[in-house]
């Protein structure tokens, strides 16, 4: 029954030229898609020449089409190899320039660093010495910000000096108290111990 139905459909299509043309067109497209570019071109050349592949002319056309595709493939391969080589050369050149720039920058940084160290050694003001050390970090600072940093450094230096003075004085006091206690324990005269301690502290 199914076969009979299919046959009736084909008969119906056969009576419809437009549908038959569409079907044949789709079949040709499917056939073309299943072929390689070389096969499609060969079909076109044979059709244009009005010969079949089995004929002598058809064989000659087939050989020429095959040779054409081989030459085209060789040219494309050569072009791809040239393009890759050019790309590799460009990358190598760019890498070389980058490495050269990096090396040059390292040298420049070293020169700047050495000049800063020399400026620090020449500067007697501790605040200005620290400002020279911070020169790179302060490159983008405004004059107001730079002045504020300078004031903070000066304040920190004063605090540090006060701390050192306090520690020195505390050490002197501790030493004096230790001498006094030691002298009194040894039975020395308290007045003499105090006098000796005061003289050593001067």
C-alpha cells in the first residue's frame, strides 16, 4: 500500500512541472555539495564544453583541471608559509625592540638611582635627604602635597630626635641610680656617692 502511495505521489509530481523542477534543482544542489571544489569545476567545464568525462576531450579537461588545482594549492601553501614567516619575523623584531627598550630603561633607572644617591650624600639637611629619596614617588604630587610630605618628614625627625634624647637621658639616669645604690650598699658616704655620680654624668 505504501509503495502504491509513493507511486501515486511520483505520478502527481510528474504532472506538476514546477515541483519537478524544484526537486531536480535540490537534487543537483545536494550532489554539488557532496563533491569537492575540483569535482564541481570539472563538471562545469565538461558541461560548458559539451563533452563527457569518458571522451578524450573530457579526459584532457579533467587532467588540466586537476593540474590547475595542484598549482593553486602549491601557490596557496607558499603564500601561507611566506605569511607565517613574515609574522614570525615581525614578532621577533617587536620582541627585540621591547627587550632593547627594557634594557635601555634599566640603564636609565640605574643612572637616575645613582644620581639620587649622590644628591643624598651631598645634602646635609636630613629632611631634604629624605625628600630626594622620595623624588620618584612624589613625581606626580602637587606642590601642596610635596610641602605636606616635607612637613611630615620634619615632624618625624623631631620626634625621632626627642625619642633618642629621652632614651639617652633615661640610660644616664639608670646608670646613676645603679651607681648610687651600689655605693650605698658598699657603705660609702651618700654625699660622696652623689657627687661622684653627678661628675660622671657631666
